[in-house]
C-alpha cells in the first residue's frame, strides 16, 4: 500500500487490504473468510431460488441463476435424466452452508490464533508460504500451488461430465460426455468460442487447461528462480501489484463470460437460462431480452441469461478500473498529485 512518504501512516477500518499487506497469515485468513462468504451466498441463494421456483414456468424466465447452473451440470434431474425435479439441489445448498461455517472458522483461526505472518510460524512447511516481495523463489512457489488447485478443479469437472454426465440441450437430457482433446479444435475455438456447439470440445478445452495448469504449477514449485528480471517484476512486484494483476484477470474473465453467456446456447441452454440476448450499445455494451417477461415469474422482469450476463459484464468493467488504479499506484503514481494539480489550475 502506498504511504505517500509517511512512514507511520495508519488506515481506516474500511481499508481492508492494508491489514494484510506483508502479513501472509492475515492474507490466508482473509482468503478463507472470503471463501466462506461465497459458499454461504451460494447455498442461501440456491435455497431461496428453490423455494420460489415455479415448475410451470421455464427456469430461464425465473432468474434462477444458481438452479440453472446446477441443472446445466446435471444436478436436480430424475432417474431418467430428462426431467428436472429439484432432487438433490437442497443437499448441494446445505453442503455449501456447512462449508461456509468451516471456512469461516478457518478464517477466524488464522486471524486470531495462528501467526499473522507465516514466516513466524512454528510449522516448517507453513513458513514456505511467507510473503517476501524480493524473493522470487518464494512467490513462484505460492503461484505454483494456486495453479495446481486450478488444474485439479478442471479435472474434477471433466471427470464429472464423463462419469455422471451433464445436460445436453441437443437431446434435452443428461448424458455422459467424453472429452475431445483435439489441439487444432482447441486452438480454433479461441476465436469462435461464442458459437461452440459440441460438449466434447468444451470438455476437451477443460482437459487441456488441466494439463497446462498442473504442468505450470509443478514447474513453478520446482524451479529455483534466483533473481528478478524486467520480465519478472523487477522494480514492480509488491502486494499492490499482485492485487492489480488479480483484478485484471478476474475482470477479463467476467467480460468474456458475459459475451459467452449472452449468445451461447450449448453451455448455457435456453431451457435454463432463457433465449439468446440482443446486444445494445450506449456508453458501454449491454444486453436485453428478446422476449417479454412482464407476465412471468422473472425477477425484476429479466431472464436468467440477462441477469447473469449484465452482472458479469459490469462487475468485469469495474474490476478492470480497479486494476488500473492499483497498477498505477504500485508503479509509484500519486493520485494526490492529480488533485493538487487541479487545485493549482483552478486557482
């Protein structure tokens, strides 16, 4: 965090990032607590959508975002895999609620009981996850573990589709999907992913990502980087720089997801998300429904697809602004100088 030359600067309670800067134990506590909040929100919202769900109205016309995602991966169908009944949905929600308590307890333990800095931990393995911005070996070790977890998540999704099955809108039922690990198709789908119509290609992309992320994770954990170069963050790496890159990544993913959700009907079936959207543009892009939802049970009169798409896009837009803000600060730009300059000019 910038101190603007003040060595004894203090921050308000609302400046949460300042409390974890250079304190890896508090950083882990914040991660665990945030995960708990996300799990609680997912579980509670799923139960809320299930309680208000009307089976006589299309799910895509009820703004049932969490139910739609569960249905698209084959959760909630009867034994034939062709009729959505809501079975097991409440169980998934309750598991999330229980997990939120576990994550919350972990956040409290790391915040109140364990060392605020992993470097001071009594556990040798834990000390490897300390935050030292001038230590490339340490930071690439942490990055490697993040990549491993992402890779495992992709494997879980591919295996779920292969063994349990996911919803295929082409046959209106659940079916098992074998991944198509075709590198030519994966490369070409970078440019036409909005129109992907093969679940095998979707799973093939996830399988490729799993290989890439696990290989990259193992490389980052094993490599012995001795120093930074201008290509590896020399003179730039700091807590605020890492925050800016994280915001850039999540912002870009949110924007890509918005465009994909707005048009793709294979990964986002019309049965659960509603019809494809119409894109408009004023100051920025936005999407509207192609049908009339005034007489349906739609939340705020919008389809599930419209709600999901627009929320993703606008969150992504503001995440990108946060990236620019924190990236400039990490490079030493003083935003207070802007105000001073404006005051001088106005005088």
